């Protein structure tokens, strides 16, 4: 360990993977955008459009203001929002055996009769109001569920095993991983995507030399609300996996029968697995839910909540959201951790 004079008195640092270590603006957010439109066009059977239904700025706005920590939950929310803009659709009679192509066919039969274009949904949308409504209802998927109507929820086929009946999750993962990696991980050929995945568009956000210096000084951990295989792939692709003693993925949460962020368990577990066991930890997150998790963790063991603005299009709105969650420190970029921690 090197000697140092820190400005922040901590002995461990936990990172959020996305928008702190790795820039996912062209991967996960693009996947949210593409999943929403692919589902509406290919599953619900709306008349396709050559133009995007959502902008990346709109995706980021709902994520940050609406307090989402899961990109899949965010995609699901957008699908609910747009299907609820449709007239009431009769409930399709789903096949007795859940099979992805059959589910798509039944959905298309129900939605295709509407002869509604994706362009018309673009004209109707009010994403700023959507973000506000979700935030006012408590944020995240629970807030979205409370804020949005429930007339056409039967058009949403999600939850459970993505190789069987979780159509939203299936499309999301196929887009993110790409055809080859999806089949390698899930053992099934893709049904909606035959191209490479958006995971290839991720880039390193933090300066790796700063990460190396930090790892020589204090133990580091990483938390991500996605599968362990995806976390491992991202860390290896960016050549930074060697810097982390602990990695907590969505698989870790599921195996422990715990709850993901904004629950504090992932942070507490990431710190517990570090050596030596820290007395004072800090967590660097990119969403208001991250700050909430760190503030709640602080009720169990000392935890400093650090918000990072680097991944946001509207940095001032995210700053205000961080302040609303009473973040202890707000950074414009993860590289500023060097001065904050190493002095």
C-alpha cells in the first residue's frame, strides 16, 4: 500500500459499473430505445417507422429523473407507456405452451388489427411529463406501475425465464449481447436479432491509471444490476477486472434472495467481501437510486454516498436529483476521485 493524504477519509471504494466505470450511453441506453420500438413493431404489430420513437436524451431523462437502476425495467416502462397510449386492445388467447414465436404471433394478431403507426405514438408522447409522473409516484418500476394506466398491460409479456416467456427480456438481451454471444450464454439461437450486440459499443469512462492507483491504495469493489456474465465481459473488455476484489451482480442478489439497488444489500455485500474488511466505505453511483442505497447502507456501517454526473445529458437535472437524495459528494467525472481520495 502506498502512503497518501486523503481528502475523503475512507478505506474502501465501491463503484457502480455503468456510467462510472463504463460508458453505456451507446450500449444499454440504445438497447432500451431499440427494445421499445422492436417490441411495439415486431411483437405488438404496430406499423413500423423509419425514424426512432425515442431519443437517447429521453431515455436518459426517464432513467435519471424517474430513478431507475435497471435498464430492463426502464425498457419495460417505456413499452407500458406506449401500449397504454393505444386504444383498449382485446386480450389475446395465448398458446397453452409458452413458446416465443407463438407468443409473438398471438400479440401481433391482437395489436395488428389496430392499424396504428409508431409515428402516431411519437406524436402523442410527452416524455418529460412521464419522467415527472414516475418520480412523483416514488420512482423506479414501482413508481411507473402506480403512475401509468393499466388498460393494455396484457400486451406486456415479461418476467421469468427469457428463453421461454419473457419476451421483453429476450429482445433486450438479444440486442445487448448480439446473436453470437446470446446463443453462447443462453444456448438458444436469437429470434429477433441477427447482428452483433450493442455491448461492443461500450467504452471505458474512468482513466485506467487512476483506477490502478486507487487499487494500490484501498480495496475496490464493483456493483452492477445485470448478470455476472455481463459484468465479467464488460470488465474484461475494458481490461480493468484485475483492480476489483469484489463483484456483486444481479446473480449475486438473486442467489442471496436479497433485493437490488436501491436496497443497500449489494453495497454492504461488496464491502463485506473486501480484504481487509473496511470500517468506512464509499460508493460512487450514477443514479439517484445509487445515492439512496448508499445513504441507507450508512445506517448499518459508515458509507459515503458519491454521485457521478458523467453519464447524464442533463447534468444539472441529475445534480438536483442527487442533492434531493442528500448525496455527500457530487463529481463531474470519475477521474476526480484521484484528487478526492488520493489527495
